[in-house]
C-alpha cells in the first residue's frame, strides 16, 4: 500500500539501514526477492540510496512480470535439482502453495513442460 509509506516510515527505514551498516557490516551474502510486488520495488528504490554500492549489488528484486529473469537468477545461484518446482527447479514442491503456479509467472515444470 503506497499510503503506508510516509516520512516517519522512511526515517525508521533509514535509521535501520544506518544501524545495520554501522554494526553489521557485510553480513548480507545476498538477497533475491522473486515475485516482488510493485510496492517493494518502490521502497527499494528509496532504501538503496542509503546503501553503499557493495551492499546494493547483493540485492536483486525481481517482479512477477519477469519470470525468465527470475529463473535465470535462481539457476545462477543453485542447481535446478536444489530448487523446488515453485521456483523453476526439479526438486519436490514446497508444501502449502495453493496459488502456485497460476500467479507466479514461472513455469510449473522445468523448461515450461506441463
């Protein structure tokens, strides 16, 4: 919800980013968010201005409208046999995913096979 982001929320987020940078440098190995909502992309555009280049390079926000990029990124991080079907892998699917794959944009089987 864009209405939930106001100046106070942004100040809190900036304070958290500053605290993390000061007290927990280089703790993040990497972060990939798949099927990100548009609101997260908006927040990320703001938050990343507070981060150093090295940290920004470790974060990848991928929207549900770009399943090819999501698949390529995930396959670059892990072998398909280590990823569940919900994430374009060949491992058994995760439990309790009633909306998968209809809303994900990613194929339900490797290489789009049905």
